[in-house]
C-alpha cells in the first residue's frame, strides 16, 4: 500500500477511521459486550423516557436529570478514559449513546 502525504485531510481521515478499525479489529467479546450495552442503553432510555412522558409533572425534571447524567458521563470520560478507553468506558459510552438515541426517537414519535 502506498504511503499518503501528511495533509490535514489525511490526518482527519485517520482520526475518524482509527476508532472504527480498533472496534472491528478487537476481540469478539469486546464487540459483543459493546453491542449489548448499546442495545441495553436504548432499551433503558426508551423505558425511562416513556415513564417520564406518562408522568406529566416529571417531564421537565426527567429531561434535566437525563441531560445532567449524560453530561457527567461525557466529562468523566474526557478526564479519566485516556486515548485508548478500556472495556468499562466502552460499555458506559454505548449505554449513553443508546439512551440518547432512544430519547430522541421517543421525541420524534411524540412529534415534538
């Protein structure tokens, strides 16, 4: 394979492709645990969102709590995970991503 020039575009592509290569090149155990965490996060996020929708008085509080929890996980990951996060951080990331996806999906279902 030929070596590409060191340009900003090539550096950007490398930064975008590296996590994908790391995920695809990892062990099946890590990939399956990550996928299960993503699906579990979507399931939990959907359930929590539907509970807060049904309890009309807690909609704003529930949205605020989910936002604060997500933001806390993002900030903790940025501070403690480092360049190559371990399996625990991958699971937390996938739980967070799944939960956010489920809440956004629930908002689209409600039409807001």
